[in-house]
């Protein structure tokens, strides 16, 4: 008797940026779907990834050293930058050459805002099924408020009425995990958002509800915000970028898409859920 196998075959995926905010979620979502994960990091001793992940040393700025890490994987998740200052990687063509030689069939790339050489190289590659992941603001950015909330029950922010369709990092990971292991996502760019559009006040209220204590929202002027960012060591470039996106959030950043549900079959996770998961980070 012939049996029909509907279960998906486990695959092996190399995740770069695996120790980052998004990368950890890509790893978790691949494991949850029964796939094997190899994680690339510059410092394995600090990686702190789940025990069933194969952690390998590697550096995206030195692609020839990645050949071994690419052996035996069918999927590759890439980031576009090569250091803590988000310097764009120029090594995309060589990484893709090695990936094709190793038999990689699917590549996802986490969009870095604007055009980057690595993303350009991925989009130009005819030898793999590539998917560009374009998340809007991460919910995890709210962790920047943790110290102020824990210490003084307050959030000090400029542009408090700005709107954001912010996305749960787990949902970015889930979309990546599907695109890396299933057919039908090649040549696509996915704008990934949460299920609702929120103001800063909405987010603060959700965190207050999750931790069971009120939080004051203090609106800063532009000048006060710039002084604060400078004192925190942010570069003038980053400050200019923040002023621009906070003051003129692009329509895509404040418009809900159906990507998470369409790709994963599950609705996008809410900020209230994210706040409940992270409530302890906001407690003194
Ligand atoms: N925050 C937001 O709201 C937002 C929204 C949309 C898009 N984005 C984009 O998301 C990206 C940031 O992602 P993230 O927050 O997940 O990053 P992250 O938490 O800052 O993590 C950085 C990761 O990059 C890895 N890395 C850096 N340089 C490397 C190199 N030379 N070789 C190998 N690995 C290297 C690090 O690995 P090791 O240190 O372990 O080697 C680490 O895993 C940016 O492109 C940003 O533009 C952010």
C-alpha cells in the first residue's frame, strides 16, 4: 500500500547574526519546526545558544573562512552588516559563490534599511531562491525603556504620537524559518509587521499593564532628545536617522501587512503579548 507523506523533511540551515535580536528568533523558529541549525558567530564562547545548535566560528567580513560552515546546509540566513556600527558588508558575491558551491538552495536576508551591497548581491543571484525580509520597528526596541521604567516608573521620549506597526521578533524569525525551508518564497520581499498600529503612549500603557504598575510618559522636545542621545554616546549619524524616522515615520512603518499570517499560517503576535513575555525586564 502506498503511503502519502505530508510531513515536511527536516533540513539544515546556517544562520548568521544568530546571536542577535532577530537571529536568535530565526534559530528558535527553525528548531521549533524540527530543522537542524548551524549558527555562525565571531565568538562561540559568548554565543549562549540552545544546546542542540551547532555553533561555529566565522566572520562575514572573511567569507573564505565560511566554506566549511556552509557544507551540508540547504538554507542560509544573512545579515547585511559586519560590525556593531552596522558597516555594510561588501562580501556578498563571495559568500553567495561559496553558498552555491555548497548546494545552498534558499537564502533569506534581513534588510538593513536602504540599499546595501550584500542585499544587492543576493537580489542579483539567479542560482538560489532568495527572500528579502523587511521588518518594521522591532518590539524589542522597547527594552531601551527598561532602566527608566524600573528606576523611575517613567518613559522620556520625543514624538510620542508617532505611529508604529511594530513587529514581534519571533514573527520575523517565523517568516524566515518558513522561507528558508519551504517552496514558494523565492524572489519575494516581505514587509513584516505586527497586527496593529500603536503610539508611544499605547506601548507604555501595555508595558504598565503587563508589569502591574503605572508608568508616566514625559514628552521630550527635539532638543532635549538630541542632548539625551548625545549623552548616551549615539553618533551624529544615528541621531540624524532617529530624528528623521521618528519625525517622519514612512507609511510602510505605520501600515499593517498580512505577511506573518500569509507565510506562517499564524496571526502576528501583539505588543501586549510581547510586554507580558518581557514584564520582568521592566520591574525594579
Ligand atoms: N531595531 C529595529 O527596529 C530594526 C527594524 C528593522 C530593521 N532593522 C535592521 O536589523 C538589523 C539589526 O539586527 P539585530 O538587531 O538582530 O542585530 P543585533 O542584535 O545588533 O546583532 C548583531 C549580530 O550581527 C552579528 N555580526 C556582526 N558583525 C559580524 C561579522 N563581521 N561576522 C559575523 N557576524 C557578525 C553578531 O554576531 P556575533 O557578535 O555573535 O559574531 C550578532 O549576531 C540592522 O540591519 C537593522 O537595520 C532593525
